[in-house]
C-alpha cells in the first residue's frame, strides 16, 4: 500500500524523472543561456522551488523511494516561482511562445501527475486527484486546470 506525503529535497532527483517522462523538458532546457546541464537547470529552476507544493507516493516502510508524483497549487503560488523562461534558448521561446502565454484560469493548476506503471489502476490516481480536489477546497477554488501534451499518451487523463 502506498501513501501520499509531502515531498522533500531528498526526493528531487526522482521527481526529475517524472518531469522527464511527462513533457519535453529536456528539449526545452538544452542549450539554456546559463550553460547548465539539464539536471542542474531542472533542479535549480523547476524542481526545488516546487518542493513545497509537491506530493509523492511512497511505501510507508521506505519513504525515500517514490512511485508517483503530484504537483498542484494555486495560480498565485505558481506566479511566485522563479521565471526560467529568459534562460531558455531563444529558438524554444519562438516555437513555444504561445504556449508560455496560454491563459490559465484563476484556480488550481495541476502541473504534474504521474504514477509508475506497476501502480496504475490500483486507486492511486484517484487518491492523487482527490488531493487536488482537497487543495482546491482548502484554497476556495472551483477551477482545476492542466495542460496535457497529446503525444504523451500515458499523460492523458481519461
């Protein structure tokens, strides 16, 4: 049985894995203007700032290994995250500028929702989405938004 707990910094490298398999982060970050490696850029600009709003699925007997990851917060909380976009290669910004400007409703943003294959269809996805609902209720928000790449079929929420 798994449980959903607050993430901590020691989960960072494992969280990086979930970002890598659910979006084109590697392609976004390569050739960044800071000349940081993919891992260093992601940890500094994306993952570590999000640790306070990240939940991870773990076995109670060993919470150091994660089997799923959830990042969800209010639009306002995300607006306070460091802006990494000025450091991306200008070609990335040209191609994806409309995506970065996509309007998001005031509410909760479900940024990352991923579960290891061996734990899919066992109720953990529902547990994670219930957590997002609880965040929305606690923050008095009635809208939950997410962006899904249709080419990442495992990321599509049915």
